[in-house]
C-alpha cells in the first residue's frame, strides 16, 4: 500500500502527548504540557454523530467521531489530544482512541478519535 498522495493530505493537526498528573484530590488525570508534533499533514474525516444519555448525572452527551489519516507513523496513544482547525477557522479538540497501520504495509496510518460537543 502506498502513502496517501499530497492531494489527500490537505489538513494539518497538532498532537499533544498526554502525561499523567494529579488532581487536587490526589486522583489521576492527564495533562498536556507541550506540543509533541506540530503541523502534521493529514486528511481529517468526520465520522458518525453519537448521542448518549448519562442517567446518573441526568444529562445528554454528544460526540463526533473522526478518522485522521497520515502518510507516516506518529506515536499517538489513547487519550492524546489532537487539535484541528477546519476550513472555517473552528478549532476542534479530538481525543485519540486508537492508532493503526492500515493494511500493515507501512503506507497509510489512521488515528481514530472523538470530540465531545
């Protein structure tokens, strides 16, 4: 499998590595202290719209899923933060869920993620 052409890699994203931190109560939380990869060429594709109802908190949560395809591997782990600015200037904060080498041939890499609205 070949890498995606430059015509496909029309978007760019910034990737922030999640680092374990502590909240005021002594619990675990992720922080994003510094930019890990800047201006990564990619194609960003919006997937499905998800609505979930949390009965304990009595609220509706909405999310969009994303697939971000790159031409080379980036060390992205689950819960890393990806910042994408679309063509209208709207900033999207996407939390990575999975990263995989499509077809296992080292040509196209997809990061799956979601954005809570």
